[in-house]
C-alpha cells in the first residue's frame, strides 16, 4: 500500500518495513525514534507520517542493476505520498549516482538525499522525523478536533491490554488509544467509530471482543 491513508502512522512514531529489523539502520534508530515494524509496507522502507515516507537505495541495490529504478517508478506512479529517496553514495556506488539523480530528481520529481552509510541515513531519518512531528503539530494546532484527539498515551499496561484484543497489534493499539483516550471509551465506542480508525474487519473483532 502506497497511497495516502493506506498506512496510518501514530503521532510521533516511525513505521519500518519488517525487512529492516535487526539492520544497522534500525539499531541506530532504536531509542532515538519510536520505531514499529510492519511486514506489509510494499515499496516503502519507512513511513515517517501519514504523508511522508522513505525509500532507501543501498549500495548493493545500485550495484545489482535496475530493480531499484522499477521500484521508484512504480512508487511514483501509484502513490500520493511525499516520497523521499535516500541513496547510499559510496566509493563503489558513486559511478551510478548521477544516473540515480537524473531519474529521481529530473524524471520523477522526488527529493534525493545522498548518505555515506546506514549510520548517516539514521541521523537523516531522525531529523526528518522531527520535521514531520512539527508539521503534524501545526496541523493539530490549526484543527481543534485533532487537538482533542491527541494521545493521552498510554501507560505500558494499558497499551498491552489493548494489544490483547484479536487483530490489534502495537500500531493499531496506539491509534485506538490516541482516538479514544481510555479503555473505557474504547469499550463503549460504536462500531462505525472503530471502523474509521482500524477498518471494518478489525473493528468487528474489537466490537465482538
């Protein structure tokens, strides 16, 4: 899923593609940002907000051939998200960089940010997360309805309790608590309000539970 609204990112969190679990990049992000892994992100490596995502092109991707180009084109054609391309520009991959730059910036009209390694990529993502949080805060400040919704997040015990509901993982638990504020309100929520947060199938599971 790459359209806006297909992945909902809890306020102040980053959703990472499962393939990055255990990587140097993920390890450097842990503790600096609130990182949740999902295995259904498709073409996207990291979602920073509901509107902004990262596509990471590694040194290995560049050397291996054109598959990364097809991925970028598919993303651009299918997505209404703001995609930022981070590319690992090293001594080995430097010869391919100008071709990537031409494709990403001139042909696809996307933002391209070169980094030397995954450590530098993690620092860049942390800076971008801060920018997205400030942007979301401005949106919330401008919208009193959103301001009321803002998470009275969630003591660990409360979060764990919500995660025990069938079909609800950490991401959905955070979204539910942000929306409803307490387990009491969540338990009393009508099914149509639950559907707006987690979709029809999971809403039915929560309601039944």
